[in-house]
């Protein structure tokens, strides 16, 4: 899938386990998405909690079109923890999150994932 101004396809790699694909959509949270895309590729360790896995980013953004509930497959930014979160089940986060996009392929990769797994997110 080709990258456009409003949509960016990403590959999410879990070291030693496999990869998934997703899409980041700029219109959902333009300032947050711009900051994240500017830092790609992202590398970090997974922290599993609340129906998803998170990874600290270091971009320090606030709430932007924030939502109080998410669905399995949603990709979001959690301002309270400065983290990118990939939700593998429907959930009500501990605080509002900025929805960024969705996982489009292989969401089951994240179910049962252990904390500390190495994660890499990059443009395709």
C-alpha cells in the first residue's frame, strides 16, 4: 500500500515472534501523528497492561481528539504515560488516549505477548 499524506502503512515487528501491519491516519490526531512519524523507526520494549501493549515514545504530547474507549486493533497514543499503545482487545484505558490508526494484519501476534519483548515500528 502506498503512503499518502493522510495515511501511512507501518510494519510492527516483535523480535523473534513475527510481524503485523497497521495504518497510521493523520486526521485522527494530526499533531501527535506528525511527531510519531518524524521519529520512525521506533524501537522499544513492550509493557503489557489493560488489554494492550505499550511502548514509551518520548514525544510528550497532550490529549488530541482523545477517546475513552478503544477496540481490538486500535493503535493509540496515551499522553499520561507518553506511550504508543496497541490494543489486542476492546478496552477502557486508564485515561484518555489519542487514536492514531489500526492494526490491519496479524493482530493475534500481540495476544499473550510477554512484557519486555522487543518491538520495532517502521514505515513500509
